[in-house]
C-alpha cells in the first residue's frame, strides 16, 4: 500500500475552523485511504482526517504547518485533493 | 485554555424546556443575556445568526453532542454555555442521532485564534466518553460545574 504525505501551511485567515474541517472530512471520505493530519510544535497532535471532531482539535490557525498523510491504494489522489483545499483556502479569504 | 474561562456557569441550563433546535438556541442565548454575558438587544440577531449557521451545516458532530457557534459583532467577550436536553433534540446531526448535550459558543469578530482554542478545549473533552456520559447524566448546574472543574484540572 503506498503512503503519500505532503506538508502544507494553513493560509486562510480564520484557520481550520468547523466549516473547513467538515469540508476536509467530506473530501477525505471520498477516498479509501486512511488519512491523518499532524501538527508539530509545542502541542503536537495527529488527527484522523475523517473525524470532524479531531480535525477541529488541531486548532490550526493561519500560518500553522501541517502534514497530510494518506495510506492506501488511492493515497496519491487523496493527498492531491486534500492539499488543494488548503491551496484554495477552503473558498475563504 | 480552560473551559471555565469562557463557559458562563450561571448560564448553564441543566434541563432545557426547548424541544426543537431553534428553540434550544434561543433558550441558551437568552440564558447568556440573563447572566449578563450579552446585551439583551443582541439576542435576536445572535439567534438568527446561529440558526443560519446550522442551516449552512449542522454542528451536530455526532455522539449526541452539538456545538453551535458563531462570531458576532455584538459579542464583546467570548461566552459559552451548556444545555442538556434529556429527551433529545433533532439537530440534523452528522450521524442522524438526536442531540442530548449542547455546548454553545459565541465569539467576538476578529479573534479567530481564541475561537479555535476554545473549540479545541471543547472538543478535546467531548471526545472523551466519560466526559460525554457524565455531562449527559448531570441533572443540576452544580454537578455540571463540578465536571467542568475536573476537566479543567485534568488538562
């Protein structure tokens, strides 16, 4: 099973609040791969990318570096789609 | 951040009389204004904003809890409260189950970091089965406050 990961930076001004967290989970659920999102720093946390609650617990503010990781047969496509959400700032500012 | 830094304990409603989502939101916002955490004149606007937010996407994230929240210009200081609905309320939750515990959070505009930190502490606790179960079983304001104290100490 391939594992693919990509480092991204939260760029929308409101950070990873509930709406983008749900959008992320909706997209992650379109793939078979297991998806995790990890935050380093003083309060490291690894969230299940398919759990809205865990994604909100990341409390990732604007400028926070995160790592998206996918494990599974569609890992490459999953990481690409999920990283794109951050690149598009979840449709926000 | 601790729960009791933003949960207005006098505004906790151990047994909501509301039976619908919109009534429950109003009851909790009214409770915050009665406790002096919000100007009375802001109640209608905030309730409308919370309802609009729910229609945009339910904050019933599953496991019997909902965390309605909104940023609003009339909110000067972040304020939250908790309501228990012993018979369950339909929040069109993600898991299609009724909601028994509501944690409502109101934030001022332009403080996204503080809002994310508050959501972090709320969900870190709601993830814990014991916390959710005790909250659901706490029938008095005093018991709920005790539970919040314990959660804040464990953090």
